[in-house]
């Protein structure tokens, strides 16, 4: 017998899905659901991947290449035409279909670009203007 929980919208989730949904609700900020092509650095060069969702702290990424928890690599993604988000990420968890990552290093420009993208998708207000600052900033979400 599979343990199931009926959530408030009447959807039945198995116990692990329910636990994951509760964990998602505890995040400090919303995630932007999307399907966006991106590239990951590796010893074999740049590997294609898909970003499934993102926040200013990390990404959920689908990749055909198996990456180990703790692996640190560069991520590149064109969020707007000719405006590329590039940062260092660390793999925090891996499943059969995707991996969760956290941002460990990002430039000021890339951090502002990420915030602008998320603001544009979740707010009715004006998007934040991206500054041209390219200084590197270490993430405080270690």
C-alpha cells in the first residue's frame, strides 16, 4: 500500500512527493518555472542542459550527463537576447531526471540580471534595472 496525502487542492501525492512539496514551500523565495537551454562546463568542454526552474540562489537542471553531488562548475544561460547569465554552481542533490544546484559565485552584473529576470516573471511592477558592474561576489548561501 502506498502512503498518500490529499493536499488542499484535491491532488493526491505520494509521501515523498508531499514531503518535497512541503520543502518547496519553505524556500525563502519563489522559483521561476521555465524550460531554458543552458551550458555546463566540464572536463570535456561545455555540455548542453535545460534549466527547469530558477531562483536567485540556485537552479533545477536537467542534463544527460551524470554529475556528482558537490561538483562545482560554470553555468551559462542567455536570459535575454545577448544578455548571458554566467555563474559558478554546486550540485546539491541528484535524481534520475535532474539535479538541484546552488549558486556559489556570481558577478554583480549576473546577480542583477538574475533578479531582473525573476522580477519580470513574478511581479507586476517594473523590472529592476541591470547595472553594468562586473565585479565578482561570493554567495552567502553556503
